[in-house]
C-alpha cells in the first residue's frame, strides 16, 4: 500500500525551442520518466498544486506561467478535504501501521483520501471487509484514521 509520486521530472527542451525559432531558455517541459508509476493521493496532488501556486517558500517546480484558474480551484477544494491537514510523516506512519492488514494499494489510497470515521465507511472502502478483517481490526483502522489522517 504505497501511494506513489507522479513520476515526472522537469527538463529544458532546448532542441525544440531552437527548432521553433525561440530562445533555448524560454521553455521548460515535463518529461515522463516512468509511465503509470502508480496512484497519487489527494495529499500528493495538493503538494504539487501548492508548488505550482507558489504557496511554498521554495518552489520545487519551475513556473512557466501563473497557475491556471482550474489549478487554483482544485487546490482550494483539496484544502477543505482531509488532505489539507495531512503530513508526509503521518501518511508514512499510517501506511506502515496498516501493512499487516494486507490492504490493496487502492484500498489504502481510498482510506487516506477519505479518512473514514465510522465502521460503515471502512466496510465500503475495503472489499469483502467482513471476511478479511476482524471487528478489532476495523476499530484499529478507525483509530489510525483519526490519529494519523
């Protein structure tokens, strides 16, 4: 159960710029390192959007232009979800704590994104929950969700 980063890196595309008659330093493009590396949690998306909208003191991604309005809207919406209060450290602790439960990556991601507060939500997010998890494990998931997410 490991939410992955997007698998992108930023590189200068000097040849394309020169070929189109523009200055070499005018463009920065995204190069896909590993297509379909994995799923991305709402927290990870919010981190990327924070970098794009210049909310962090040190921007990790270059800014070709101001953020698009849709990026700003998405960022504002995600801040109101559990992702707005999550930290990398707590997510790592959560993932490590749920490893013994043998959840699928999709189930783990859904738990992280949803921050369930009732056993009904756990049963909706974990396939065949009544067969795979004991009641004590469901309660433990709820406690982990409340404490770490």
